[in-house]
C-alpha cells in the first residue's frame, strides 16, 4: 500500500489527467451520469412513495368505503331507482356473517353552519364512533378523540381539525373546553387534530349517537368503512359484503349500481406494484449506466496506455517492475471512478434538494447505505476494469516500446 502515498505516483496521475483534460472529462462523464441517474431516480421513487403514504398513510391500507345508491334493476316487486339506505342492522350482519372483516365503522356526514363568538363558517360535520381512530389514526395536537362514554351518553362534544381552529379561534387561543355552535346547538371542543391529505381540512367530528338524534337519522347512516384482516383479500371481502347487502335489501344480483364504493386496498396494491417496478427499473438503468461508464473509463485508459508506450518502455528499462506499472494504471482507473462517483452523488443530492425545495415531491431522499453500496459497486467495477489496460501495459517489452515512434 506504500505506493498509494508515493508523491511520484500521484504526480504521474495528475500529469496524465492534466495533459488530456477534455478526454478525462469525457471519460468520467459516463460513470458520473450513471450514479447521478441512480441517486436521482431512487430519490424520486422515494418521494412518490412518501407522497402516497402521506396521503393515505393514516388509513388502514386494507379498507373499503361503501355507501348506498339507487338500484338500476327492478327486483321482487321493487321498481328500479329505489334509494338504498344503509342501517346499523347491516353493520351487525356484516360483522357476524362476513369472514375476514376486522372493523366496520358507520359514518354520517352533513354540512352545517358553525359559530364561535363573532366568527362563522360553513363546515363539514361527521357523526363518528371511537373505532374510526383505529381505521384512520387521528394526529391529535391537543385533547382526545371521541370515546365510548360520549356515544353512550349522547354527549354534545366535538373534535375539530387545525384548519377549523384557525377559522374560528384567534392565534394561541385555548380551544379545549370552549363551546362552538353547530346549527345553534352548543358543543364542547375536546380535541384538535391535523388531517391527512386524503381527507378534507374543514371537518368537525361529533359522536355518532348525538348526530343521529340531532339530525333525526334513526338507524340510517350515509356510508361506512370496512377493513379486512391482513391475511384476507380485501377485494373478496368487498364482494362478500355486497352480496350480503344485496340479499338484505332485496337487490337484483346483477345490479352493480345499488352500492357505491372505493376499495383503498386494491388501489394501494396497484400503486405499491408500480413503485416496486419503478425501483427495479431504477436499479437496472442505474447499474447498467454505471457499468457502461466504467467501461468507458477502461477504453480511454487503453488508449492512454497506447499513447504512453514509449514512456512505459523507458520506465521498464530503468527498472520499473510490471507490478509497479500495473498498480499505476489501476490506481488511475480507481481515482477517475471515485472522482466520477463523488461528483455524481453530490449532483444527485443537490437535484433532490431542489426538487424538495420546489415541493414537487414529498421528501425525495436516498438512504445512506444504498448510496454507499452504489459507491462500493462503482469502486469495485473501476478496479476490475483497470486490470485490462494494466495488463496491456505490463506485456509491453522495453526494447519494442523504445522502437515506437
């Protein structure tokens, strides 16, 4: 390893690079572009994944959202166009008869005028159960979410989003314990939360039982969230639920419009597959470009060895061993590879920082271990490719080299 710290070794490498600046720049560009592409694409893929997770991350990934709609086929004496209303009895049937269901969360929703002091806003009011916090985790900044006691006692309490807080309260004003009026009925604020991108920002949550009484809903509700157990296929769960509801509400088996729904688990599976394919393609393209760039370095060094034939012959004649010549060429290959890799990583990092600053993607980053692995692969390839010109340099005979014009 002594040759690594030999001043003459580095002077020769510097002289070779300085003598052919343009060729050196072209030489390292391939490896530079390869690692830049790898870092950039991996960071972009991570940014897309982070954006997706921030949008849906609060929801249980194996969820289905379902609501009643209007029938499109007559059946058992009922005309088409009949409105289907979901009921709390449907919830109990789904829980007891559908295999693979973990949670069933009925929800009600309406738009209401909300007043606090002299401030007024038209906001969305949800009637919810405590179970919603398991299906869609609420990021509470202060206070708590609705609990079972609120449901049992039909309490007039509410949980508001931070955006609602900004609309109704002054900055730094205490919200907990304050009373806001929803359709002229007072509700005490018991919590403030930060909503995810997937849900609206102007939301207020009150107990499901209170909503049912205040808005005279009876046992009906607008829609529900159904989550499946991890080991079950959520698409099969959705299909089984629709068959059961069709039987309960006397709907034609081929009527596909009686219920509206959105299968979040199915959509997440699609996006996850896309992200996996994108990461695979990124690694493939990045590694292929790296290999191409390193081969370019090897080809340029072969040309360099050819041009330095006379110089190598003189060094051999003066006593330089084949090992010394080999070390010199390999070290030059590794140095150029390291230079290209370092510049590529720095440029890739700057590009990802610019993308993050422009808010084009959500926190596009690359894990340091991945960068180190890519760097190690680059160094290994640079070392291996350096053996080819190094071998060509060592087989040059001093007498033949000195005959070169």
